[in-house]
């Protein structure tokens, strides 16, 4: 209410200064220099009054809106899981088994010469079954023929 009252009083004061000069300027019975002087005085008065109204101190309880500074954030890094490396299967060439011809003198199995030949040739020879354990871990029959 206080602001409104001040503005109203200043507006009335400005109007009382300007209105009498306008009336005499239009009457035509006086010198035109007075009209120019009165217009200049009114212009100066209006400028001073408008400046006084605009420079009124702000009250502390009056809310004032201030634009906040924009906040910029760096984008978060995107983490991707590390690839899981699995070993590749290793392919090995199968050994080529060649047929080895053994000169066995054509011994018949279960003869004393056959027993002698197989027991000398293979350290793992079993005379009860006539077999030996090969390098592959399996049992093989001793064929001396």
C-alpha cells in the first residue's frame, strides 16, 4: 500500500505541473517561448519523478527470482564387461601307425621258443595270458609270426 500511495502522489504532482502549461500554450495569446520552456520543465520533472519511482529500495521480504546457473555434468563412463577368453582347443595330428614287420621266425604260440621270444622282447609279457602291456596302456597278444 505504501508503494501505491507514493506513486499516486507523484503522478498527481507531475500532472499539476504539466496541465497548466498545456492550457496556456493552446490559448494562443501568449508567446510560444513560454510553451517550449514549460514543456521542457515538464519533461525534466517527469524524468526525475520516474527515476525516483524506479530507484525505490527493495524490501527484504519481497521475493526476488534469480535464474540459477546451469549445471553441467560430465557424462558417466559406460563400463562394459571384459570379454571372457576361452582357450582354443588344440588339435594334434594323430600318429600314423605303420605296420612293422617283425622277423619272428614263424613261431607257434604257446611253444617254448615263443615263450622265450616274447619274454625277451617285452618286459611286461605275461606267460599265463600270452599278452604284454603296450605303450598305449592296453594289453596286446604277443604274435611272433
